[in-house]
């Protein structure tokens, strides 16, 4: 069942505080968080979070199309290396 | 940067007419044929690839030099490699994972941090997985965090702020 709209999106309060602090400082640093359950809000766009996966903090660069998802979706808990083959990486 | 890059593997024979079941590791599975000729790991055998159709767990394909089911069965497990030169050039700020893996990683002060072990993309931008004496470090592949990528010199320079480590 979907979450009731009147409650608004769930975000752990410390995530909001850390994001606000980082935005005010203007430094482009990785914000370490453990809250995989928090929803990605519009004010997080442009920030980089280090989302804990149980072992390490995975860098998550928040973009507009990620709004409404949970942080945990971008920080997998299982490792798979696969083959490099012709896969490409773009520096943003 | 190695000259041969693994792009697929033969997972067995398909049918009785000498076709093989090909497992492709490329972004677009059928693009494996574009990188032909393919080679075995030791570079001794060379194959041209004709993909016939998609099948369960891969692609059915004809490889030159493989004409019977027995020959195809004998090739089971063989990994197929393409020459790096067969891959098209990329625009600025775009790199093949195969080129990045293994590069030496230095910080902005010139201190060696390790080597690139893998490049991940979990849906929130590419990440360099750096393995060094202090363990594993994950760095977002952005201009801010990775200001220099020098493929010729075989090194990348990363700008680690305190919280990245």
C-alpha cells in the first residue's frame, strides 16, 4: 500500500540537517549518510551523498530524475564486477 | 591499457550445424559482431562472427573455423577478445571502462593512492573503485573529484576532500 499523501515524504531529520549544512558551506563534498530509507527531495539535487550499503559509503550524485526514490536504491548491497568489454563512463 | 579486451564467451554448441551459443558482454549484446575479428585469449585463433538469432541465454552465431557441433562443443568456455583498436573513438570526457581499469591513481599532491580496480554505475553516476594500500576507496567520476585522466601516461588524479575517504 502506498504511503498516505498527508504525511509527506519520509526523510530522516539528520539527512536534512547535513544536506542543509553542506549546501550552506558551498563545498562539494560527499555527505555520509546511513539512512537508506530516506526519500530523495528536490533540495538534494546537485549534492553528492555517500550512502552506506552495510560495508562502505557509495557515492550518489543526486539528479532531478531521482526525486521521490529512496537513497538505498542507488547503493547496492551486493557486489558484481562483470566484464568491462565496451562499457563507457562519462565524466560529468 | 591492454590490446585485447574480453567481449564475450562461447557457452557451448547451438543445434547440430556448427553454430555456437555466444554470451556477449558488450553494452548492446549484438554489437559483439562489430568488433570482429575476435581472438582467443592467447591470440592464436581468430574468428569472424555472424550472428544468426537471439536464443535463450545468449546469441546463436557462426564463427569461422567452427563447422560442426563437435568443434563447437570443444570451444565451450572459451573467452573471446577484441582488439582495442576496433572500438570507436569517444568524445572528450567519455572513457571505456577497459581503459580506466588499472590506471595509477594519484592525489593532487602526487601521493600514490592505488589503482583503479573497477568502474561502477548504480544509476547515480559513474564511480571509480580504487584499490590501494589503505583499502578500497570509491570516488565519483566527476570533473570535480577526478580533474585529470591521462590515458597516455596511465594515471588519474583525484581530488579527495576529507569526507571522500
